């Protein structure tokens, strides 16, 4: 009879088969914990059909376009999404002056909810039809409207601005496009009754109070030249990563223009890519901020 072979008893039990916990990038952790916001902004362009008195980018029909190519936006947006950023915003200038805007917005919204800021006055039949393609996509057009009275609204924007906006917004809503209203207020200019009238107007279009954003004129760019607006230190602006053709800034008020020159006080990097470089620099600045220093400006 032969001896039965006995398997040797291991000294230690085999290690359980546990997958290693993935390490989050510090930027992703900061977004997840709310230390920095999850939205990235892009300045698609600086030219505009209007030249509002309080415009902090000094936009107008005659300024340099300073436009970003779609790929200059989509590639960093894809990297930002991998880093943990969740939402996207396009601003200008008037973004819808760029022929690629609707296609870009559709592509961006595949990465996350997207807002585009517009003055709502460039939508002739062709642009309106193209804009209706945004119905069903996670895109909100945020349209500026400062008062429910035409004269008060148009005072700092342009004649007929009010009429064009009140003509456009209900048609977009009817077409299924998500619309938000943004109101820019100079101190004391809109009293409680006027504010209520404005809210009654946007509610009549089916736009809820959650989609009505009110924020002050910021003392930068043309507003500063006109001695208007609220003065804020950098840490009082929301720490939203914001790209223009010139690089990355702290917050969407960062890449403003004064006397035809880029304001560099909120510039973080001169490069757009890799996004992780700018995002890490912004996070370092945000970590050094006094607690609770960022104000509620209604930038949502
Ligand atoms: S505030 Fe907006 S609409 Fe007015 S000039 Fe500037 S970019 Fe154009």
C-alpha cells in the first residue's frame, strides 16, 4: 500500500481577493467634497452684437473675436470630465455668433449638463431653428433679462433688447429647449416691486425661480470704467475653473478686459492643457482661501 500524498498546510491563509481601492485625483476628491465647484467654463469668443454698459469683457461688435476652436474646448472638457468635473459652461461674448455653437453644445452635453450664456438677440429664423435642436439635450440657454420694463432693461443693454428676449424665450420653451433667465443688477437699481414683476414674467413662461439667476454687476472691465459694480477679492469669486484663449482663470469673471487688455489678476496658467495643471493650481489656491470666503453671487 502506498502512502496517500497529503497537501502541505500553508503557514498563512491565502490573501482574500480584494480589488485595490482606486485612488481619486485630488481634484476629483475636492469636487466630490464640494471644496471646489464641478463646473468648467469656456470663453468661446469675445465678440458680441451688443456693447452693454456693465460688460466686464468689454465685448462689442468691433472687438477681436478671440474665438476658441471646438477642439480647443472639447478636448479639455473631456480631460476635465476624466478628472472629476461634472458640468460645463460656455460664455462670451455672444456664443451663438459662432457657427459651430449648437453642435459643440450637443457634444459637451454628452460629457455633462451644459449651460450657455446668451443675450437672446441674435436668433433670426435660421439660428432659432438650429437652437431648437438642443431640445432633448442636457443644455440650458441662460438668457439675460434685467427688468420686466423695456426701458429699464434696455438702459444698459440696447434698444429692442427687451422685445427680442420676450419674443424668443417662450418660443424656445415651447420648442422644448431648457431656458434660464439671468438678471444682472446694479446696487439699488431694481426695487422689490420691479423684481417681483420680473419673476412674474419668467414664471409666465414656465421658468421656475430655480432657473432665475440674479447676480450683481461686477466691478471689472467696462463696468469698472463706468465706476459701477461690486468690488470682490479673488477668494470671493466662486472657484470655477475658466478657460479662454489666454489660459485658465479663477472663476468666470477672471478673463475680463480693461482698456483693451486682459486682466491677469485672476489668471492661473497661460496654458489650457493639460487641464490637470490648471485644476491643481486652482485647488491649491482654493485650499488657501479663508473658510467661507466665497460669496453667493448666484453663479449657478
Ligand atoms: S454683457 Fe453680454 S450681451 Fe452685453 S456686451 Fe457683454 S457679452 Fe455682450
